[in-house]
């Protein structure tokens, strides 16, 4: 599987020069960045590995937000916050609970 992943990442890196929409470009950039850097930090350096994973997680949240925004545009929603059908938003949404 590792060889397949490397092959896919190499292909993504080659097609990244083509014109893509922002979501696709960001996804390709992220996949290439992650797979090129994930093994560079020694396993014993927990602090740096945690920083790498936190940055990776932040990027994934950004990608999900871009995906939701595209979904909203396709469906013609004008909301800034996507909610599943049937749910409503009430009160301060900055905190859970």
C-alpha cells in the first residue's frame, strides 16, 4: 500500500501544475505536503510531531469548510453556516453544551 500511496502522491504532484478549482488545488497541495513530510520528524520528538498533526488538522478543517461552501453554492444556500436539514441554530454557537 505504501508504494500505491507514493505513486498516487507523485501523480498528484505532476497534475498540480494544471488549472484546478481552489478546493482541488488545496487538497492536492495538502496531500503532497503531508506525505512528503510525515516521516521527517523523528518519532521521539513528540512535541514537533504534535505540531505537525495540529497543522494537518487545521488544514483538514479548512478543506471541509471549502467543501461545505461549494456544497452550499451548488444547492443555492446563502447561509454562512451549514446545518443538516431539520436542525435550527439558537443562541451562542461559540460554545458547545
